[in-house]
C-alpha cells in the first residue's frame, strides 16, 4: 500500500513538472513582431498564433505572449543565464576599472544599457547625450569585442536617455494558458497582417501614406509583399485625426475602414487621375533609370518596354496587358498636345507597321513630351519627342487613368 502511494506521488510530481515547462511567458518589447519572437525561441509562427489567437491581428507593447516550450528553449535559457552571469562579471570589471580612474567620473552614479538589434555606439551616445569616447572609456572591452545584442554596457555619470528603451523581460515558466495583458500607453503605431491579394499601394493609401513611406517603415517589403507578414505602420497625422486616435495612445486598436478597390481591366481602366497617384507613378518608374534592357524582363534584373509599364502600374493595383500593342488598345487615345504625366506614349520603330514600343509620360513642357521607357540600347532612360528618332516614329498617346 505504501509503495502504491509512493508511485502515485511520483506521477503527480512528474506531471506537475511537465505542465510547468509547457509554456514560456514573453513580454512584448518595442520593435518585436510574431516572426521575430518565433525565431528567437526557435518555434513556428503558427505555434505562437495557436496559443495566442489575437497575436496575428495586433501586438501591444508590454503585453504577454505564451511561447510553446522546446528543447532549444531550455538550452537557450541556460545560455542566457550563463551570458547574464558573464555580463555581470564584465560590468563588475568595468566598474572596477572606472573606480581606479583618477577622473571625477569615478564618484558619479552609473547605469546600464542593454544593446538592442541594429543599435550602434554612436546612436547610444546620442541617446544619452554623451560622446563615443566617454562610452568607450566606461566600457574598455568595447574596443576589442564590439557590441553584441543583449550585452549590458555602463552609461557613465548621471546620463538619462532622451527616449526610454523598453528592456526585454526575462522569460518565466507559467502554468496557466491565459496570457496576462498589461495595458500601457504606447506610440501611435498600428500593427497589422498582410492579407491575400492586398498590395502596397492599397495599404499605404489606407493609412494616408505613400508606397515609399510604407517601405521605409517596413524595409523587408521593398521587393515583395508576402501574405501573413506583420507590418508596423506609423500612419499620417490626417489618418490619426480622421480615425480619432490620439498620439501617444495605443493606435493598434484603430480599425481600418477604407481600402482601395478599383482595379484595371484589359479593356477599361477605372482609376482616379489624381496628382498624388501620378507623382508616385512617375517616381516609381524613374527610380529604375539605369536598369539594363532585357527582353521579357519585368524586374530590376532587366526590363523590356512593356514590362516596365506592367511593373510600374502593377505596384499601384493597376493591371496592364503584357505587350505594347495590347497596351495601346486600352484607355482613351488623346491628342499629343493634351498629354499629361502618367499617360502612355507609343511608337512604331525599326520600320514596323504596328506599334512595338511604349513609354510613360513624365513631363510636358512647350510641346515637348519627356517619357521614361526601356530602350534596347540604353536600358531604362528618359527621352524626348524633340529627339529626331522619336519624333519621326511617334504614333499616339493613350490616357489609361480616368
């Protein structure tokens, strides 16, 4: 009977230990998203989303996520503990070196700063209103070892940061499946996931931004816009005002209410002919100046003339036919003197009887039309109808934006 009781006690003890190691609690810090956290703990994004159904929609600073436990998690915790001990030794050594100094700084208070991703010594010095030399003097090993993510360095004197950084909280084992949500004021930032069939232009327009501003805030999407990617968006002031979101308050609770639904068809393009869109089209196309010509090309690896148009307009939800002759059949044909930027301009070159070349108007001045196009011999360039070759082969101008 006693042996049975002992076995039962061991069973409950083993079960309790297992349940305690099933999940890890992680507090969200600035700049983190589900992908970053998943990589940190060596788990899949889906595993985190399964435990935290609301995490795919928005993440709040200092809120708690449940992370599924794994062997790598445990190993990483051991490494983190050893690293923490080593950092304390470094700090103690640095403090000792500082105390041995003959400067007045030896009697001043010190604080520490944890190194975050992409931080530099120069950036930290500006944050605390110090010089790089002062930081190096307080941390002698920086000269030989440099900066490492998670490293603790000494901030000499009474320096206080201009912008307070949120330190990454130590992970702890929890036994309850419900995450603890801590509500705190954060910056005006919206976190949202890319849905199927969404485009950069539609998302940027939704939050009062340009495509370039959206890409600047999320550098990963410059080449593509992967479905499921979590965007961090700082909307324009006009959007914040329109949606009633106060700056300094959690803007992630704002619900998107607008979206661009107009798309082009091969026969009738319906899209507003507004100056903002036209300027962005021109900017998008001319940024490719210098890219080489490539037959069938539709990327910065190389463009042909119609491929440049397809890619440029496609970035703004406007779908064009693939060939120049097909593109000449959409929209409305207009007189050359009425041409405006954003219009398509067509040519019959090399003695051809039908249209075989296309460009986009970028400027019209005193009867001269300047257009960006991909030339066989020059790649992506800006040319003019005043040039004899293009003046002789000019055919028509089409307005595809109503």
